[in-house]
C-alpha cells in the first residue's frame, strides 16, 4: 500500500516536471523496499512542513491528477506518521 502510493506519487511528480520531489520520494521508496522502513518514514516526514516544503509546491497537472496527487500526499504522510 505505502509503496504503491509512493510509486504513484513519483509518477505524478515526474509528470509535473518536479524531479526534486520525485527523487526525494524515490529514495524513501528504495529504503522501504530494502527493509529500512523507519528511514523511509523519516525521509517522507521531513518533506512536510516549513517554508519551501512539499506542502508549498504547486503541481502543474490536469485537475484530476492534481487532486489525486494531493490525496496521495496526505495519505503517505499519515501512513508514515502512524508508523514512525
């Protein structure tokens, strides 16, 4: 579930030409896939909050994809927060 959400987020981030955040979450996905779950959750949570954070980015996507990315953004944060 978490990995699937990250994969979908990464694809949408790449589609919106946001390589920085796509790379950020790719690293979190790699850590999770290699068994370093705590490291992955920490990486995800570090993306949120503060100026210039993941929360401050505008996604250049069609409305349906924009809404999906916003939904995933919240779900991934919640999942990581509950497990950290």
